[in-house]
C-alpha cells in the first residue's frame, strides 16, 4: 500500500537538466529560423510590391504575417495589395449589376480544376441574380469572392 508522499512514477532514464538545456537551445534555434524566414519574406514582399506584382506581394505579406503576426509593414502591404487587386478584379469583371449566366455544361464545368471559392460562386449563378447579390450571399469575404469571379 502506498504511503502519503509516495510517488507512482519513476525517474526518467535521462538527465533532466541536459534535456531542458537542449529544449531551450532548440527554441532559440527555431527563433533564429523564424527571424531569417521573416527577413527573406519581407525582402520578397518589398520586391514584388516594387514590381507591382500585387498577388505575389500579398502572398509574401500573408506568409510573413504567419511568422510575425504583429508585422506592421506586412499588414500595410497586404491591405494595399488587396485594394489594388480589388480594382483590377473590378476592371476585369465590369459592372456588378450584370446578371451572369453559365456558358458551359455541367460536365464541362466539372472537368475544370476549380478551387472551393470558384465552385461556391458558380453554385450561386442562377441567371437571375446580379453579381453584387451573388457576392453578398456567397458568405465569402469580398476580396476572395471578387478574385473567384475574376478568375472564372
């Protein structure tokens, strides 16, 4: 029978201090990798933005925000890119008052490699609803919905 204060566990088969030191060193190493990756992403983001490659700059900014969520330059870049891309998508789409209709058969559409957003938009095209209504009822963020419509 166990007495008060007795332990059911045994000592680990390794030195706890050495293990803790190794974990701390690994954490420091991980921080260095994140810092290096963030610097590379920031350089790529700035280069793409300078070339007006807004889609690629946005991808770099979002990757940087995964590494460093509070990165103010990446947040500003992402916002700017979305505004620029929004304008480009609207220029490609035209009036959001237009009522789209499917110009392909179901079989032809199924043969395409469409992402989830494009499929969602296509599922809402009924030949009666205007694009602005479709964007609203899609349940998608406006930017993602515009991108999906522009890519169709």
